[in-house]
């Protein structure tokens, strides 16, 4: 049986996912978040980080490596 759940408050998603991960007879099949526009503050932060990378001041790690590190940990 599959059940679709809509969590209205984005801030509650992590807590909910952590809770159901603890229940051994529940499997998380798919998690889909609605895309929301990034706030201007976040865009500015990302632009500054990209500029630092382009200037050779820092490097970045591939997202797939970071994602693997945290996939099995609590959100």
C-alpha cells in the first residue's frame, strides 16, 4: 500500500521524515518537494560563492559526494 502525505509547513518536513525512518515497517518510496523561488539573500550568497570559485579562492565538492555522505543520516 502506498500513502501520499502533504506536509503544509516546510519546516516540519525533516522532523516527519526522521520520525518515519525509525519505524521498521515503513519504507520511504519517494520524496518530492514543490519548487520554491530562492530568496534574494540566498541568490546573493550563491553568486558570491561562485565568484570565489572562479577567482580560485576556494574549491567545491561535487553534490553527489555530499549527498551520499548524508543519505543515511538523520536530516
